[in-house]
């Protein structure tokens, strides 16, 4: 999760008063000196000192006596305006969450929230992140009710913060409170239209609401808050994290791979259809286009060889079979078709060798037996002709 919750759009740091209405509620957060004491939730891990972990935890330090120390340098990474001992708790929670230890991570976030209250720290941004991160743990553990409470608290601190909105929407949906979930998902999409999970959920929930309430389903929805343009602009201008950049790159790579697969399948099928029609030059072009997309596809070389043999381009056919055999050294089709290419090149000895290789791989290939008889006869005739034209000394 890294910084499991990015600094959300909204107010600046410190104790400035927040004057945006809370998404989904009518309250506003308080400034320094009048801040409501953060709500806390007791959880496992309470009482562990400053981010230290129980034995064998991924966020822990020294393991069993005599074993090498675990790298805990991540605990000292800066964490907003939090003092070092609370930053360590937050970083430990992030690390535990990353490794799927949601209950332990929840405990660390709870300790950090309690620590902020005890130290009188009033940093809306950092508290919003802590509540949102704890909400993520609760959602993972199936505690949707408490997840909603933590997300709402985070949104009181930082209205229109994206991750608490999205997590609260998911929690509402899991509790089948579809109208509230719909409102939160639509609010998310006002802030960032690229959140695919929100698009998918809106579509899914819309179908459910139509089934329940009929054509007038929109009239029964709570009011969807209008996200201020300044919040939308701030979100767009915010530098993306390395984690988000990697996720976007992965999605783009997946989309490109899907596109290439679809085009490859289409070109290959078109090539096969053209071969059946006897249009070998056109089929050859389709297979060549396929190979630009997937040059490691052995079957394309053997398919293209058919076209080259039919077009009497024997040297190129041999080269394609060579390529196929580099990819699959035991490919019977490649050996058989290379034998035909050698035959076209009048290299009957090499053709005979490849046909024998086919029969060693599969003695039941009748075509190879018949072709071997033909090639053997041609080889014998070639040797006789060569002898006849050799002058006697």
C-alpha cells in the first residue's frame, strides 16, 4: 500500500479550518484548538512500543536469537506532519497491510490515531490518511459497518478525499445499501473519471436499482453532492505516485497485449482461410504480418512454409523450417516440409535425412514413407547421372 492513502485533495496541512461540507454528511471539521478528539478503535497490537512488532511479523526487527536482523529502515520514512514515533506506527501499518496482515495493520493505525489524540496533534491530512487506511483494513476483514464510520470520519477531516469515498462506497455495496453506494461512486467519478472500479459498480448498481424501483429509480436516490471544480482541478494536477504510475503502465501493457492477441488471431485465421482457397501469396502476407506480432510462434513458420512451397520459393521455405526447428527441435511438420524444400532445391540427400527424422519421430506418417521412396529414387537417379557424366581417367 506504500503510503496507503495519498494526501487527499481539500485543505492544506496543519490546523486550518475546513469549510467544505462532508461528503455524505452535513458536518464540517474543526480547526486547531477546537478539533474534535479523534474517535479511536481498540484493536490487536495496542501497547506495542512505537511501531515495534511481535516476533516473526514482517514489520518487526530482530527475529529469533542468532538470526539476521530484518531490514526495518522503511519504518523511519517521513509520514506527513506526524512525529517520528507516530510515523513509525503508520509505516508499520502500511507494511503489514502490504503483506496481508490486516488485523495487525489495523492495530498499528489505531495506535497512531490514539497517539495523535494523546499528543494533541491536529493534522487533518494525516488523520484522514490514518482513518482511511484503517478503513481499508476493516473492509478487507469484512467489517463494513466500522469501515463506513472510519471513512466518514476521514471525509469530515478532508472532504472529497478519493480513497475514503471509494472504500465507503464498497462497504455500502457489501451491506446492500445500494443507493448510498451509488452516490459515493458517482462522487468518486466527479473527482477522477478514470476509476474503472467506480464505473463498473455504477453500472452494476444501476441495473439493481432499476429492477427494484423501476424507471423512476433516480427519484429515490439521495442527493449527489457537486464536487467543487477546485477539488477536481487539484486532483488532476496532483503528481501521481510511483505505485499509480506502475499500475497505469501495467494496464496499458495489458491492453496492448489484448489488442495484439486479437489482431494476431484474426490475421492467422485469414491466412488459413486463404490457404484453403489456394491464394498462397495472399496467405503468405497474412502469416508474415502475424510473425511481426509473435515472432516466437512456431506454427506460423510451418504454415508460411506451405505457401512458399506452393510458390516454388524453396530456399525461403527451408529457412522458415530452420526457424521452426530452432523453436521446436522435434517438430514433425518442420522436418517434413523442409524435406520438400530440399527436394525442390534438388538436395535429395538432405531431403532423405529429414524424412527419416520424421519417421523416427512417428513411424506412422504415411506421407513421409511415400515421399522417402520418391526422394530415394531421385537420389539414386542423380548419382547415376553424376557417374555417367564423370570422365574416366
